[in-house]
């Protein structure tokens, strides 16, 4: 019997909000809006909370000195140089549709991979979770990174495709059709919600 959880990643104002500092320039905000990802996230959250499925949230959030920054790439260097995604800044917060509820765990990272330096895996172990449903922005960054790590760590992973967005539809589709199926099942959030109604996820029948 496997216990399941929903892992939501990087649904932040700067990244995928309508006027996000990072998302507007990169195309993430537009693709998130075009795919109606955020309203769908809100609906899925309401459903999983009604059924008691654990929900965990991850975001990029740096300390003032950027000591939490473990990714040394130029992309993350630009965030440090421009003072972006610091903990406590409005742009670093979750968008309203994906805001954590009281009691839901929030993990802050300084890289793409949500498992690095966050304590996420320890929390999953404490909860007894062995099956993960993933959603996040961007599809080919945090979602793919999480799927690779979780799959290699022995979790049964399902990517909820309609809860994901990228820099363009082409990049999203490449990840969904070419790379992610190597590490995870790919499905829609409707399947998860239907399974919850049937009492399946967390009771050995998630997928």
C-alpha cells in the first residue's frame, strides 16, 4: 500500500504570475496564462484537500546573502546580481491560486531541484509517501528535475501535465512527450481528482 502526495513547485508571482518579473520576459507567464494552469491548480488543490491527500509546496527563495544559492549557473547568478527571489519579497510569494493552506509544508530552495538542500525527502519519509503527483513551472526545469530525482529515489511519479507550463508550447510538449515519460507517468489532473473520488491514491491504486 503506497501513500501518495501532491507536490507543487515554483508557482510564484515572479515566475508565473501575470506580471512576473521573470515570467514576463521569458514567456513563462504567458504560457501559464494561455494554458489556464493557475485556475486548474486552484481546483485541484480544493479537491485534494477535501480528500485529505498531503500537499507539499516548493519555491525558490534566497536569503539576503544568497548563501542558499546552490546552483552556480549564470542564470542563477543573474538572480543574485539583480536581487531577485529573496525570501520575504512580494515577487517570491506563491500566486494566490497556489497559496499553501495552514499546516501544509513549504520548502525553500536555491536551485532547480526541489530535493536539494530542502528537507523535502525527509518529510516524505516521515509521511510514509511513496507515490508523488507533480505540478509546476517550468515543465522542463523544476518538474523534470523533480521527476528524475524522485524516480531514481524509488517513488512512483505521475506528472500532471495540465498543471505545468514552460517558456513555449514547443518546450512544454518536448518535455511531456519525449523526456518525462522516461522517468514518470504523464496524466491529467482530472484523472487524479477522479481517483480521489474513488478512494484510490494513497491506497495502492494511484496509477
